[in-house]
């Protein structure tokens, strides 16, 4: 199946997304781009990469995009894209020593980076945890150990004091679903544990870490907005007989996190899980998890279809004859509108940023160019989907393209390319793809 191909990215002239107060950015994550492995502690992803068969191309993050060395040219590239903001994450293993003290070289890297961005008038959206837990904490149980939530609060305290005046917005966690479910429940991400009980407990401790870190952020930087970034893959029934499966999947994968953060409750589904699987929840935990946040970050890539199983649970269902990305994910822009509108109906939302949205495509570099028209189309249709959600009353104040450049795509290694910018991993050359050129054209035109 082929979708209509758009060669440019455009929005209706009256769109709220074209107003000066709407924030456009690009996003990255520390482990995926930084490299400089020897200058930091070992993380769970270093350990996971060493496990045979864990990463499709047997690669690791030791060098990645060598961003720690090339950050100045990367900032010039970000500025050249005419974005308002850059969303990045701090590497916990880079900024703290094992004894919990500051690694001055590591924090110095981020201080220099953020200072240079500020000098170029680029706003900084900093994520404190994008999956790279120090391995020594995993050795003590990782996110299955309640103490890790308090270690995260300590890390947040030190980092925010070191970066005073350099950050515009903090997110505590990126996609706790991925850390908990993919990492501890099905084991396809670090640390590779396969246990439903572990997945539920890790999810709870991650959310507790969010709440404890929010308390630190309020104390240390009360005038800086703070929130959390959650990912959503809206659940659709395969047939009209599979409605229950889609409902269960939505509660288990999507509402589990946002409901806890915004309402201090887990979905009713929690009570139908066997007692061995249910997480241990201490008396004040839900109050800590659900204190007020300034924004919610929404990451969206695709929707998922579900079907009923014989044991009254849910299973993912594949559908044929659809346009997909190089990840095999359906291209379904209206799913983003439907998601944002449904969240707005279900909850009293704070302001919303679309903190990640983008597509992996099978890019080819020819004559110094990457003509990724499918990705241009993806951005065009999904930005218009955001516009449609704003028109329907959702308070969306920013959009971040994932990602700035090709990078280490977790369990897929370097086989999947999400970047607006092509990275030649042999020589670390950066080449703007057609999608970067069109994204910049949209943003430049907006500023006229």
C-alpha cells in the first residue's frame, strides 16, 4: 500500500503551530549519541550490548555518534535547522561516580553544551533519565530495588544544582513503559529480565523515582517547568469482537503510567492481576507519584492492533496491506490526533508537548544526498495531526522531531535510522537529509 507522498512539510496558514509561542525542536538521548565510553561508569546498556544476540548487529554505544567529541559542530547543526529548542538527556553514569559524588569532567561536558545552546538562544529541554541506569545500581536490584528511586532523587539533586541557570525545562523520566516493560517484563531491552512481576514492580519504582525527583526539582529550581515524558501506542481492536483486548492493552501499556502521574491511581486492571504479580506499593507512594506537574510529554510513533487470547488477555495482531516504516510500524497519523484528544477527554491535562515523533526509514546516501521523501511525508502528516488536535481543544505547546540524527537504536543497533541528519558511522560525517531541509524550511518560513 502506498500513501500520498508529500515533498514539503506545510501547515494551514492560520495554524497555532505557526505562532511564535509554539516550540519546535529536535531530540536525542545520551547513550544513543554520546560515545566516550571510557569517560563514564558502565551502564545497563553497556552490559546488555555484551550479551550475545541482544543487539541485532552486535554493536554497542562505545562510540555511537561521538557527540562528546563533536558536540560543537552538532550544536552549529542544530542552530542551522532553525529550531527553538533541543531536547537532550543527561547520562547518569557520566555525571556521577560510583560513590554518588559528581564526576566533574562529565558534568562539565553538559555545562559547556548547555551554555553554548543558551548563547545561541536555543531552549534546553533536559531529560534526567533516558534508560542508562548505572550498572552498579542494577547489581543491587536496579528498578526492582526501591532504593534506586532514592538514588535517582540524589542524582537529580546534584545535577540540578550543578546546572543552575542553564536549563529551561526538566523531564524526570523518558518512557518508563520501555524501561519497565521492555527491560524487566519481556526482556528485549536492558537489563533483559523476563518476569511480569518484575515489570510491574519496576514500573512502580520508576514512577516513585519520578515523584521523588519532582520534589527535588521544586526545591532546587522552583521557577523551571518540570514534568515527565510518556510514550503511547494507542490500542485498536483487530475486529469488533476484540474490543476487550484493546481496552486491556490500553490500560496495561498506556493508562498505567499517565493515570498514576495525574490521578494517583493505577487502572482498575491492577486488581485483576494475581497477587504475585501486583507491585508492592507503600502507603504514601501514590501521593508522591501524583504531585502536580507543569507538562506532560507525549511520544507517539504508531498504533497497535490487539486480539483476544484464550485466557482473556490480549495479544498484538498484525494487519496486512498498510504503509509501514523501516521498524515495521504502521504509518497512522490520525492516531496521534485521536490519542491527544482522548487523553484530553480522560484527564485534566497540564500543557502538552509532543516530545518524540518520527520515523525510521531505509535511507540511502547517493551523491551526497538522502532523499527521504517518505519521512518528509511522515512529518507533514503528523504535524497536521497535531494541528488537528489543537483545533479540537488540546493545549499542545511544542513538537520535537525524533531524532536529530541517526544513532544507536537500542536493540536494533545501527540498523535503523530515525535521524533528520544522516550519520556516516565510518567517518562520523553528518549530512542533512531532505527531511531536515524541509523541516528547516517550515521553521524558517514561520519566523518571517
